[in-house]
C-alpha cells in the first residue's frame, strides 16, 4: 500500500517521536507536574503528625525539587536541606501559618508529601 495515501500519518508519527525523546528526568517532571494539587491544611495535617510532610521554601521550584528528591540527586538536595529550604514541616510554621483552610501546593514523593504555602 502506498504510504502517501494517508498524509496525516507522518504528522502523528512526528508528534509521537518528539514525545519519546524526553529524558527520564523530563518524563518524571511531567509526571510530577500532573500529580501536583492544591490542598487545604486539614487534608495534609495527618501527614505532619506522622513526620512525612516536608515544607519547601517559596524560592524553590516545587516540581524540580520533587524530581531531585525522587532521583536521589544529593548534589541538588543537600544544599537545600542544609539551608532549611527543604525541611520537615516545623511546628512554629504550623502555629503561625496553618488554619484548616490554608492552601498548599503539594506533590507526593513517597513516603513524603512536599508542600509549599500557596500565595
């Protein structure tokens, strides 16, 4: 059969090929971006009680941080931990900022939930 009969096939093939050229990190970032959600404090408070809620500083890109944690990228993560830009949700922060309806951007990197106060 002549391939020229279906000219749209090449366009579809090109789109598929360009998507498959993503690096593993880019694929992970896209996946994590799709899993990001805005949730209220009352929905994540129980994870704070378990010690599984991480606070990510506003200056840090939440999705890239999640990707670095997921990939165990110590070169990127360690300086953020050392500077407390990634930390277990501090009690003082909770007391000062968290009401049941306070909103956070969140993404899960098991066993943690990464959260940033929504502005």
